[in-house]
């Protein structure tokens, strides 16, 4: 008989890699045009990849071959003749039917008042090219028609977020199987033109269903088809959504995704999420569970090695706003009308101390502009810097006429235009309740200003009152002394926030951003020039730098710090990357991994 061969070792298959993400918010829908919540967006990042990502405020192609560029010819500016009745964009960004009296940019980029007849204007055309190797999770190739279908679908919903982009679009068409052409209305030159590419949706699966029916259709609402790293396996309402690896993911040859299964588990609060993490029932704790919560137990767990904290500055910047230009009917001393007073406040507030005290566990860099210091348009080396030098701040206050002659610790006005002599420098600092970090910031600022002889009473209003439109709302009715809140920056340098035309008033229904009531012709000119030169990057940057320089001198608001993003994870979790220009922590979920 033949000898029996010795047994060979059969390798034990590795168990699948499964990651559990705990987050507070359960999606109401996963339909892209169903107004998906923040919680839904985290899930959608796993279902769709891109189609365009942003890294450090720069666009990166995902399912496009490249980002279109003027220098490459896939962004073009053409001169077009228009006359009365043609749809155009005005200098103020309104889309109108052209008529006499409208203020528009001519083809030379100069603002003119239309008087009738035919004029020439500039029209922007952008050509997008899809990668040919990207397929839906059912294997069907993604084509330009899927993007055109998405455009048509967006047009069927009367929602401000969708209509804003649509109104600036004259035409959107599939020019070839992988080529889409976007044409803007004359006069509209978009610095964020890559965002005019419409996220493809599966025309072959959804095309026969009416738009409104898609809102509740399972294939769109619960299980939307995508091209990303994962596909939806199940949704147990009130508990979890489970996704599994997409076997047709176009980056599979790179070994992505690293995970086999991802579960989004819905947990009501941070303490419960932390307990689940310790019990092995949660690998990642999302931002929405951490923001506004008491993070002390989280810090203790990190120090004990139970978890790791992943953090980075966000694009949300906190600021102290000065009431500068109040409505005529408001009977309030103009405490902050003099720029030197605002500069004195900037010197009296120790912003680095405030940021460190409020966020001891994560980076919250001091802000010197409305633009982050890692943004390509940041005016490095050109800004007025207001370091914590309270002695110089108090000297400025003395020069303005704020002196403490009765030695009660609060300065009084002497010889200040518009303010009666003897008026104490006592103001109310408004903030919104329910934001612990912001309320702590307000208290620390009040302490610093007290040291310079300025009396500050902190008052927290319910958010609906704080953010209410004027004239009833104090902050956006321009009826306040000091106020603290934050803006979430867009990808561009948001100089338009403080244009004089953006001061809330009846003419704009009080729905505008310049709540201090700041007005500077030089700032307006620099900002509008920047907005009008978006494709001449050298000139565009120069005007943005000038606007920031003026802003940093005039200080309609005092930038405080950039709020950090924070995610907690078990030590074995790898690959989480946070970026200031990304709001969703799962934007690179294909690279998430578990060490073994």
C-alpha cells in the first residue's frame, strides 16, 4: 500500500473585518434629494464616493478624470450678446430677466447699468469628464446621462438648496457618454464651478418613477444604489443600518475598502456610546455624539488607553461681533462705532487662553481672519495681528475717551461723539443657550474685558430668539452690543459676509449676514473685485488678501478660534482622516481599517 501523505496545514480563514460606528442621529431618508440629515450623510459617504472630494479646501476628482481648469480648456469664458428679457446674473448675484436699470457686469468685467438694446456679457462653460471605469453596484456603467438625470430630478423639487444652483444654470447636457457640459447664465462666474457637476443617480433603476414617489420608494429611501465602497444590506429602524463591501467598487484593485462590513448604530448620548465602546459594541464614536457633550469621561478614557481621539480644526469659526451700525430707532450708545475701541477689545481678550480652556483636548487655532490659515487664499503676512496686550488695549481706550474717573472698575465715556459723558462702559454679551463651549467662551471674554475696565453681562438667549431675523431679533436686527456665534465657512474666502449690502434691513427682509452693520467702501471694492476675478487666480488672490487686510484692521467682528472636529475610536481603528473642508467624518471610509 502507498504511504499516507502527512497532513498539510490548512490556513484558518481570517474573520471578516466589521466596524461599528455609533452616532446620535438616525437618517430619516437616504434619498439624495430628500434633504438628508447629517446622520444620513455619514452613511451616504459609504454608498457614494465623491463624486468630488475636497482636501485642505482644494477640489480633488473621485469619479471624474480631472478637475476642469481654464488652462486646460475645459473651463471656458465666452462673450455673448444679450438684450432685454434675456436671463442674466446681476452684480449682486440675482438672476433676472434683463431690463432697464439693472446693474450687471459687461464682457470686460465692468459694472454697468443696462439702458436697453444689446450688450455683451461673459458666460462660463465647464466640461466635466467621467472616469470610464466607474460602475453602479449592480455592474451597470455610470454615464453622463446619469448626471443629466440627476439634474432633471433636482429640478423637480422646490427646495432652496437645490434651486440656488439651478437658477445659475442655463443648460446642463450630456455631450458624450462620459462628458457633461454645464453652461451658466450670462454674468455668473462661479469660483466653485466644480460643484455644478450633478451627483449621478441610477437612471436605469429610477428613471421610470416620478420624482415625488422616489421620496418614499424603498430603492431610493432605504437602499439607494451607489458606486462607493459599500452597499446597504439592511436597515433596522431605530437601531442600525448595516452595509457590506461593494464587490464592484472601482478602487478594488487598490485593496479597498479594507473593511468587509460597516454598521451605523444609533445611540442617544455620549455616555451610552462610551459604555458600548468599552463593551466592544462600538468602534467609532461620531462627532454628533461628542459636540456639546461633557467630554471629561472621554478624556479620561483616552488617557487610560481605552480609546484614541482623532481631531483637526474644522471650517467653523467662532467670532465676537460688535454692534456698529444700529438702526436709527435704536436708542443705545454706539459703544463700538470707533474702530480703536474694537481694536482695544481685541488686545484685551486672550484668545489663545480662551481656545485652550474651552477645548483642552483638541486643536482650536486662534483665528485672525474669516479665512483659515491653511486656506489657499489666506492673507499670510498681510493681516493686522491683535496679540493679547491688555496694557496697549487700555491705552487705546483712554485715547478714545473711556476713563475710570470714579475708580469703580468700570470706565466711563468722556468726550466721545454720540455718547453722553459719564456713561459707563457696560454692555450685554449675547449668546445662544445650549452651546456649552460658546457659553464658556462668553464668560471668559467677559472676564478679560473686566480686566480692561469694560463691564460685560453675559446673556444666553434661546437659539430661536438669538438667530431670529430682524427687526424682532436682537442680533440680526442690529440691536446688540456684543454677540458670539459661529459661521460655517464655504470652500471659498467668504468676504461677502461683511459687504455693506449684506447689513440686515427691511430691503433684504432682514435675512442677511452683516449683523454688525459694518460699512466700508474700500472693503466692498476689494471683496467685489475678488468675486469678479475668480478665474484670474493672481488677481483674485490679491483682492481677497486686500479685503482680509481691511477686515483685520476694522474688526467688524473679532475672530476667536476655529472649532475642532473630534472623533473617538478604539485603539485598533485606523485610517480615520479629518479635514477642515470636510464636514463628514466618513468621507474616506474606504480607508478605515481594524488592526489585527
